[in-house]
C-alpha cells in the first residue's frame, strides 16, 4: 500500500503560496495504480452492495468535483467536502435519515429474472467501505492538467481518509452533566476469504455516532470514528492522531472490533506485538508495535473498563467474557507460551487477549496513549471484541439475508447496552 503520509516540505510550500498550481518541475510523475484493496472494487459483490444502497454515486460525484478544479488547493477542498459528505451520509442512513436504498431508482432484478431484489438494510456498514475505496482509487489515479507532486497526492488521500471515516468530525456539545463516550470501529477485512464480509464494529460506529444514551447519571453522548485494516496507517500514527485531542476530555472510550464466534470479549490485556497476518492490502508485519519513544514502550497495557460489571450485566443475547489470556515469552525464555491469567513479570508479548492483529494493536495504542497522558487511574478505556457476524445457514452467494441483518442489529444493540453499563459503573 502506498503510504498516506504528508510531506511537510510540500505542504509548507503550498501553504505559503496559497495552494497555487505547482510548476512543471515540481509536478508529479504518472499517477500510481490502484492498491490491492481498491482492485477488489470491480468484483460483483461490491458493485451489488453499492447499487443496492445507492452509494454507487459517491465516487462519480467526487470525480466530477475533481475535474472541475484548477489547482491543488481547490482539489483538496473538494476531497475534504466529499469525504465528509460520505461519512455523514453513511451515518444518516444507519440512523434512519434520508433514503435507505436506490436513491429513487428501480429495484434490481433477481438472478434468473424472478421478482425484484430488495435494498440493503440501513445498518449495513459496507456501502461506506466500498464507496470510500472508489473515491480513493479515483484520487490515486487522477492526473490533473496542473500536476500533482507525490506529497500532494498523499495529502489528498489523507484528507479523504480522515474525513470519510469521521476521524476529524469528533465533537461534543458544551454543557455540564453530559458524559462523553468515544468509540472506534473497523472496516471489513479478510475479503479474499469472502468478499461479502461486513464488520459489526464499523456498523456500530455508524449506528451510534452522535447518539445519546440515557444513564442513571444523566445523558451520555457517543462520538465515533472508523479505522482501516492496514498496518501502514497504524505505523503512521492514525490512531494517536485521531484520539489524542479527545482522551483528556471524554469520560470513557472503547475500541471495538470483530472477534470470536458467538461471544463478546472484554480484553483485559493488550500486547506490543504484530503477528504478521495480512491486512486489506495483503501486507503482513511481524514486529514489535512501532510507537513513538520506543525506549519507554511497555510490553503490555491493560483495560480500565469496568469488566466485572459489564460481564455480570444482562446486555443482550450473546455472552460477554472477561478475557484474561495472553501469549508471552517468559522472562529468560525463548519459546512462547499461553498464559490464561495474564502476563508474568518481565515477559515479552506475543499476543494480547485480542490476539496479535490490528484489533489488539488499536487497543494497545489507545491504552498506551491513555497511560502516557497520565489518565490510567481516571479514564475508563479498553477494547471490546464483538461476535463474528455470520450469514444465515446455506447462504454462500447472497450479499445479505434476514439472519445476517438480525445478527448485526443485535450486536449493535448489545454494544450500546455495554456502553451504558460501563458509563454507569464508572
């Protein structure tokens, strides 16, 4: 994957010149090719998801906006505007505002010509995911007449990613008596196993963004953001950049991702290790989680969510577990071992309770940031793993079915109930 990193020198020059058109000498080389992740967009299931949700209009709208620009500055404003529009459109759809399907078009015919295919349910996170990839592909391959430097193209992609994921739209109203909750979700992943996959954590983020939970102590406002399933973005600090401005102002945070079949897990411990599993660009990383100031980096971080209260409460139909297991190399040892009750002193991390993939890493990064800000003893925060979102029995081809929708709705409702317990307990 091409790194989405702003080159400060290019941006500084652009700011000084008011985003003027670059000279021929500074213009970029030919536009790069689409990423592995973007190349999946042409397959049948993503196209059906986009058509049935009406989100197939998002990328063409951005392409038209870009074609009307005459400078890098205009292009950046267009990208920011359309990215924010996509995020808000996905949130509105998930929360019952605006059209649910087709944008006024006729329903699609079923395979074989019988009947009409219904639209996707509002709780579906996949239209946002696939529409965003259409937009990033267009920006990545766009070759304007005024030219783009590599740094400018990277900055456009960065602007689009942040805006279309809600990462720069986290805002809480002022006023006393309002609790503040921050929640994050993820894109779908393992798409080469099943291109139809949805991620209930991303769906939860859309369903809960900007909503209010009534608790015994008063209202609690939830703000959310969604993160990519790509190692490089995490290396580049997307988690810290998004969360740092808010952790000192919220009353509770939780990162959320999809975990095991049939259960929720409150992950007690997070480990500083990447296990190498391929991301959405089929890139694997096996290394210590790269963070700033590695000399002070701990091997483990821990949740400060009220896990005992959450696991004891009746929050929904899925059981909720306090997961204390980790995998470590004991102090003085060379081989990794599983520890059901957490890490031992001086050990080296090989997997947190949430494994060694990006769900463990976002939990590790968020809780490490909490601790480095001096908030370990005052800010409840940690990671929640949802059940795997499963299709109905026998469905191996259709992009949705009633059981699939029911499972996703139940997971969303149970995350909301878990948040209510966590806020009231804290």
